[in-house]
C-alpha cells in the first residue's frame, strides 16, 4: 500500500458520506415543500411568515425549495464526478480524457449552480413584502465564478495533457 492511498481512501469515504448527506438534505427540502402544500397555514406560521405576507412570500419560498432540490441534484452530480476522479487517481491513471470530461462537467454543473444562486437572490427580492422581508442572507460573490473559469481551464489542461501522453505512448 503506497503513502498516497490513505488520503485517497479518506477522500473517497468523505465524498460518499457527503453524497448521502446531500440526499438527506434534498429529502428534507422536498418534505418541507410538501408541507407547504398539504398544511400551508401551519407550515408558514412555523416558518415565521406573517399572514399578510403568505401569498407572495409563499410562492417565493416554494420556488426556493424547488431551486434547493435542483441544487441538491447538481451537488450529487458534482460529488459523483469527483468520486470517479478519485477512483481514477487510486487506480493510478488520473490524466485521462475521461477526467478532463468529468472536470468540464463539474465546471458546467457549478456554473448552473451559481445561476441557481442568482435565482434565489431574485426570489428573495420578489418574496419580500413591505410587511416582511424574506431574508435568506443572500450575497453575490465573484469567487464561485472564478472557480467556474478555473474548472474549465483545468479541464482543458487535463484534456491537453491526456492527448500529449497518448501521442507520446504511441511514438514509443
């Protein structure tokens, strides 16, 4: 067993555990969304929504729940791609076209996730009323957008490196 196998085993375990927690999170949001449909008065009251704000805020909160579920799907896909990359590293061959495609997929998924983040901000603004603000502690940050760009660049680097390696192996 090499020195690097323990961190890889830990990474694999953590990724698998986080995928499970993400599914629990998605189920929780789905149950909350269902509660707002089945028992809206009690649910919105428990969430602190004032009666006069329920009409507008309820629509926004339900939409945010749908966005949250979509975000959980995106997170699951990202975690699955990362797990596949970790497995390829564990197998001793990380610089392959498949990992370049996985990184590009992760870049697109994170991009969509950031678009969803913008939607949440818009929904919070829409859902706020003069009587009550829908405060979700939303703020814009350039950092995730820079990460998206870096992921696209890294995917391209992996693809180029994998092609160079394949060409080199073909000439030897």
